[in-house]
C-alpha cells in the first residue's frame, strides 16, 4: 500500500506541475485509472507492478517515438525504484531527446515560415507539439500566423470536458491544449455547456493512425473463440497501442496468454507455460493456480532427477523454479539436498576441497549443509590421522623423507595437528645431521 501511495503522490505532483493542460489531464487520467484498478482488489492484497514492467513499457513507446508516454512510464519506474541510477539516467536522457526533437522541429518550422513555405512550417509546428504539447511558441505560430485551412464547430454538451472532446475528434485526450488555445480558454478550465468551439483540422503527421477499436475488439474476440491465440495477442496489443487503458483489450490479451500457457502445460512444457502465465496480470482468474500447478510439475521432475543422481539437471530445474518463485522453499531444499549428496560422494573419494566448494553454493543455515560440512572436517581429521600414523611407521623404519611427506599430508588436512608439526621439525633436523656426518 505504501508503494501505491508513493506512485499516486508522484502522479499528483506531475498533474499539478506539468505546464500543459493536456498532459496534466493525461497524467490525471492514468492516476485515476490506476487507483480504480487497485481499489477493486481485496483490501490488504494490493499488488503493484515491478519497475521492470514500466521500463519495458517505456522502451516500447520510445521505439514508437511516443516519447512523452515513454517518459511517463519511466517516471513511475523511478518512483518504484528510487535508488536506481540507471532509471534516473534514462529519464534524463529521454528528457534531453524530447528537448532536442522539440527544438529541432520548432527551428525547422520557423525556417519554413520565414521562407513562406507555410504548409511545411505548419507540419513542423504540429510535430513540435507532438513532442511538447504545451510549446507556447509553436501554438502561437499555429493560431496567430498559420491559420488552419479548416475548422469544425462543436456545441459543448452538459458535462463535456476538453479532454472528452479531444478524445472524440482527435482520438487523443492530450490535444485538449490545442482546443483551449484556439478558443481562448484559460489553461485548466472547462467550456460552458452550449459554447460553440472551433476545432482546427490537424494533419496526419500529428494524429495517430486511425483504428476502429470496436471492430478490432470484435475481431480479437472471434479469434479467441477460434483458439487462434497468437493472432489475438497481435490484435489486442495493437488496440492497446492506441488505448492503453482499454480493459476489454487487456482481458483478451490476458486470456490469450493464459490459454497458450494451458496448451504448453498440456504438452508438459512447463517452463514455457510458466513464462506465458507470467505475462497475465496476477488478478486474472485461475492464473496463480495454473502457475503453481506448473511449478509443482517441475518440482516432481527435479525430485526424479535427484533420485537418479542427475545432480546438474536437478539443480537446473530447481534454479528455474526459483526464477519464477524466489520464495519456493521446496526448490531451495532440493538444491541444498543436491549439493549435500554431491559433497558426500566427494567425501567418500576423499576429495574434501571440492566437497566444500559444492557446499559453499548451498544455504549455510540448512541443517543438511551444516551436518555435511561438519562431516567433511571430521573426515579430514580422520584422514590426517591416517597419514600421521603412516609417517610414524616410516620414521621407525628410518625412512625420514617418506615420514616427512606423510606428516605434511596430515598437516594439509588438519593444520592444527601439533604432533605432525613437531615430528616434521625433528625429522628435518635429523636429516641435516645425517648429511653432515656423511
């Protein structure tokens, strides 16, 4: 809930500080929809998408040259992860790109205007507004120097807002700033019912490509009935490009990914099924259960591999499960067990160093790991004692160098073996004396 409040607070700040009425409405609408969506959830179970989701959305919009929308999603990501230097660098970089493109198109527009290429100038100023909706100089050129060729009139109805009118005529609520400017309305004010507004005709370079959302939704619904899920995704994502808050399109997208996940589960391709399920919003009915069922199937697979002593494969499957569900204790226990079993096999082969290396990858608080580590050191001490006694035998047989070698092995396994240290020094001293005698 605290993260949700933080996001809402930032949206409110953006709402009031943005210089463009259209952008303020845009942010305000996003904030309201965001809150409405979360308020419908069960109290105490509010979920907020991670910063990575908003970074992905920002990247998609940036690729489509929708820089203001990309910036919006980056700012949400920055709120969710305020300590991320990378996100703040991206925000600064995108703001710089917006300023650069805004200045570039405005300067080009002025050049065209001065050379009396008025239509070209008009296109450049409209494009300037696309990157910076509240650009006062571009608005001034469009209203006072480059009069639109055509106007449409509209009589304001009761409860009409500029945003509603802009959405209706331009398919974009952020263009309400144009309506306000061309009709001498104060920034942030709403028109009085019965007022006749003049709506300038805009060029295609400023409008988004036309799309019949109703027809596309019907098309996606029919494709879903025909179980043509990849095509459902294509159509629903196309709709969401132009209306990112379209609930029906979101539902269709969720349904397609959910059904694809079920098909993959039926094919026992659980890793890919989980990936598909993860693309569905967590609130979608049945998806959490489907993910858990797929994870349980993968756990059974990992347990079977462990019984077959196929440790690397078992670890890989369990690791994938933790990628999907970091708190999955069964997968973590399986990983610990695999490392313990590998270490015990190495103890039998007296490969203590490698055994400890495997155990270092496991959870040090796990009882199995603690016990196995203890067994490694116990085995090392026992083996050290074997080498010590071998050294004593060699010493009694006057094989001083062989005795030293055995005692050195004992020390390597048990550095605290005092008798081995003392005997090595005595044996080396005797060797020196024997060399002098010879």
